């Protein structure tokens, strides 16, 4: 099958790590069967914080951080070279806080005068499997309308605001995707969006002219991987249906056939830690999700460490089973209702 994963931040790289072992030619000690012929990541380029933000302001390049994370996630052998790409300088005037991979991407961009080509060459250096495309090559920034009528600009302000966001825009608004992105979407068997920050990692991709239209036209199974936790400044108090509604409203159309919702309870200690920052587990309001025309797929996909993350292995298995179930018309155990919806 051909898979296109859309997103940004750590959520997209987590998903790619789970899907990577199903690519042909990957050395896999567990012996997974190769099921994915082509894997494409479409990555947001609106980051303005940290190393990426500094390089964007000082060097006039697109933010490389999320793309670097995806390259490392898709590297066949995540050892010395991938550790080098993730190495972050802790000292040095002007170097402190930058990762080597970000600097490498910036240098290649200046040499080739082509950010997309720099990403491709960097991926070859890492022997990364799959394709990685920025959602657009335009220098775009975020603009958000708030419930009180105020307008705020920039990813960093959006993630910190305490006032609900009613509408997100990218500036300039008529930016376009790469042709390769549209071709991958057209030919895909599975298109995923998420997990990731709703207004700064996911929706920006759907504001690039041509991407939501092609997703809607595609014959692929389209799945939203819902966040495990709400996020202060972006989705405080959002239920699963409210996440979906925001995605559909910004795309201007219904996009998804199914949404993956976590069923495992977050531990009390981790809940308290998140609550201190104003975050909580996303509520699975199933009736409202179904009312949006989307099938809820309930599964244990939570992996607890110091934070709540998606279990990349379980997530990948579930996604591939859903595609196979759709094609064979055989329902996946535990999610039997998706059969009529996908047929």
C-alpha cells in the first residue's frame, strides 16, 4: 500500500517510526512483513521557536526542526549518524541550542538554493526510507483570530494564549504544495493526519491551497489520529469531536472516514502533572463524532513515560489493519462498525 502521513512536531515522527518497519528492505529483528510500498511524510513549516525559529529569522530559510525529526525517524539505522543529526550544541556563542541536523539542512539549502532538494539529499545521507516533503516552500506564518476578537501572529504566541482560537490563517494565504505531495495523495491507500498540536502542527497543512482538496478527492482511507491530551493555548477543553470539527472547518469540507481514539486511562500521577499545566485527557464523545460522519475506532494506543505519547508500534499495526479490513471487507475485531462506513 501507499501511505501519506500529514502533520508535524513529535507526533508525526512517532507515527513514522511505527510505520517504518513495514517498508521493504528494512532490517527488522521482529520479522514484520513488508506491507508499505511507498511512505510519504508531509510536514508543516510554520515553526518559529527554538533552533528552527532562530535559523528562520537569521538565515532566511524554512524551519528545519520538524523535518529533521522525520528524517531521523525514517533512518534505517538510528545509530551514530542519526545521533549526530540530533546532536544539540550546549555551548558556544551562536551555536548553543542549535542541532547539527538543522545546521546541515540550512547549509544544504544555501548550497542547492532549494529547500526540498536539501531535504532529499539529507535524507539520502541518513539512508532514510520514504519521502519527506514540506507542506509548502513558501515562507508562511500563522495568524489566529481569538474569541475576544483579537488577532495574534506566530506559532509561539498561539501555543501560549489563554483565549480560545476561533479561526487560523496562514500568511500568505495562496501558498501551494509541491506537485509531488499532490501526486502522493492522489495515489495513496491510506492518508493520516496527526497526532500533533491542533493549531500549530495539523491545521496549517490543511490551509495550504490544494492539499485539503486533494485529500477529499483521494480514494484512500482517511484517518485522523486524535491527540491523547488537550493542549493549553490551543485545545484547552476540546473533546474528540471538537478536534475533528476544527479540522473540517479549516479544510472547508469533511475529510476523515475514521478517527483513532485512545481507550487506556492515563495514570493518576500523569494526569496531575498535566492538570498543573491546564491539560487533561481528550474526552471521547462518540455520539458527536458519529454525528460528524466519522467512525470512531477505539484502541489502547497510549504509552506512558514522563509524558503521554502514542505507542508507535500499536498505532501502525492498527492503521494497517484498518486498510486491510477496508479492502477485504472483513471487519477488524473491536471496531466492527467501520465496515459499512468504509464500504
